[in-house]
C-alpha cells in the first residue's frame, strides 16, 4: 500500500487547489473562492455523510480519452474523432457528446488517474466493486465482498427492502457473458446471506416486473401469516447448518416483501410521471437509473446499475468498443449515459437527496491510447480501442464530494497517470468513508480470519465539509 500524502502536499491542498500540477489559475482561484480546502479535519468530518449510494457501472470499459479526458493536442490516432467542450467549471473540458453533463460539472469530481493492472473484464470488475484484486482461483465464494454486501453485513438500509440491489438489465433470451462471469458482484467470503437482490429484468420493457411480489388471489393475508408460522416451526437451523440458516433469512425477507405494499411499490415505475421517465431516457439504462433512485429513496443502502445489453444487433454490447468505437460512443452509449446521469443529479437535488446520496460513475478500466492498438486477446479493429487498465477515469458526485474538482491527471496520450495515481482500493476507501464505514473495520471470512475490509487511503482532497 502506498504511503499517505505528505504534510507538505496537504498544506498545498489546504491553500486552495487540488494540485498545482493539474489545475490552471482560473481553477485555483475558483477553488479558493469556494473554500475548497478538501483535506485535514474538515474533510474527515464528511465521515458518514452519505446515507445511500448509487453506483453507475459502465460495463465494458469506457474510453476515457473520448469521454472525460480528451487529448486534443495528441496525434489523431491518439486523440480520435471527438472534440472537447467547455463546462460550467472554468478550465475543465469534457467530450462534446456529454453536453448535459458539461452543464453539471460543478457537482462532479473527476478522477483522471485511476489505475490497476488487470486487462480482463470479468476480473477487473472485482477491483472496482470491492477495491481488492480478484482471488487467484476462479471461485465467486472466494471473492472479496462487494461494497453493498459489506453494507448489508453492517445492517444498513431500511427493511423490508434489501440493503443491496443490483440491476443487470438484459434482453429476452440473452445470457450476457459479463453478467454471469464477472467477479465482485456478490457476498464473496462473507457468504450468501449478504448477496444482493439481483434484477435482470429490463425496466424499459412493457410488463417490467421484479420477481413475483404479488400474492396469489387464493392466498389472503391470514393464510400467508399461517404459512410463515409453519415455516418458522419447521425451520430451526443449528449453528452447524449454515445453508438452512441462510435460506431461512431469505424466506423471512421474501415474506416481508410480500407483506409490504410500500416495499413492492419501490419497483413500480408506473408510479412515476411520464415526464420523469422521459427525463431519464426511454431506454434500458435510463429506466434502470430511475429504478435505482426509487430504491435508495425508500431505504436501499446501495443500488448498482450495470450498463445493459440493449439488444442492438451487430454492435459491440456494453462499452466494450473493440470496433466502431466512435460510432457507438456517439450514437448509442454517450447520449443515454449523458441523459440518465444528468437527470439523476437534478432529480436527487430537487428531492433534497443529493447531499445524502453518493453517486459513482465508472467502468472496470479504460481503452488503449492508440486506435487499433492491441493490448488483450480481444484486440481492436482499425476503428476501435482495446482494454487498458493502466489509466482511466471515475467520477463522483453527491454527499461529501467537492463538486467542480479534478483529481489526478494522465500523461499526454492518456496512457498512464502523470500525477496522483488512484488505486481502486483508494476509491473504495473514499466510498466507505462517506458511507460511515470505519477505516479499521475487520470482518471474519469463512475460516474465521479477521480481514481488513478496506486498507486504502480515502481521497480527502475531493471531500468538502460544507
């Protein structure tokens, strides 16, 4: 684990800027004007600021140099086809195909120096969802627990809704490889009792339903109560019977959901006005993000929204743009992401929830600096970018985050961090800090060994006490 920032660096940050090496004079002056100290005791006072979290996971790996970290001065085979545009934050530019987000960067913290070393989708996902490298064996029970599973273990959220929900929308008949094989989604060594409620149903499709939350007409509430009593009577697990005990917990939660119209209503998007649904975007991702907002509003501690398989034929699904990188980004990926993320920020703010809801936007890695460059077994076509974990961008907003800020920088071709590299474990430590999870928290694995949940360093310069 790398050393924490030195006092000298923190003193510089306290003088009013994120980094003298990455922000120009307008940004420094703006930071001073807004009192963005971003470190020390003030930033540590943000511990537990977030009551809930929405993780927008851009499955497949967005091209950072075509979205948040453009390099207009680089050669064309590096910089690509897109142009940067100004944002509401002086000196901060992002891609022209994020026009709505460009008007909301005053709420965003952009980390341009994320880095790890895994080029594989399914295992790289583990880094971002847990903060830790994947286990050496291909066994989901050996994974580190997802952030949401840790929150579930700590009893976060408001019953009867589960603490942790993840959305992985699919098209009918689809068996998405990333969905089924990616690590870090579940309870890992904490066990099945803290697994998320996983929703693979597509909220954009007519008749969207989450499981079967409706009682059969012939089963009234008294019969339901009798069935629950009978189950308790015959289901008395012993300490040695871990499997039955977990099943008992799942049954109890299922009965709670069935008996709570309020909890069931959290999954009913038809309660939302058409104007709100239109605002998020009438597509699988937009409606999934709206579903996430409804869930955290009603007590879910963490809702993860994975980018969906939208069912479009003959294109690269997700953000895995090995070919048609610029066509897919311009026409299919960035417009929906721009609309949904912007709508979420506005909606949370209007409902008074943004100050207590942490929002994260990230993929598992970025894309190669050079168009057509090969860096994995998948390779890249002449108009695509391959996997690239050495440098990519993650974005934060909401509870405790200093909006209008940039942390870290990439080199001139967006290949490696040029300043302030951020490991996934440090991003995760920041998330845990804002969610009020103690830095010294240890939980016991299946063998009873106490393990430090997150031995990273929170990014205090991105936090604000205001």
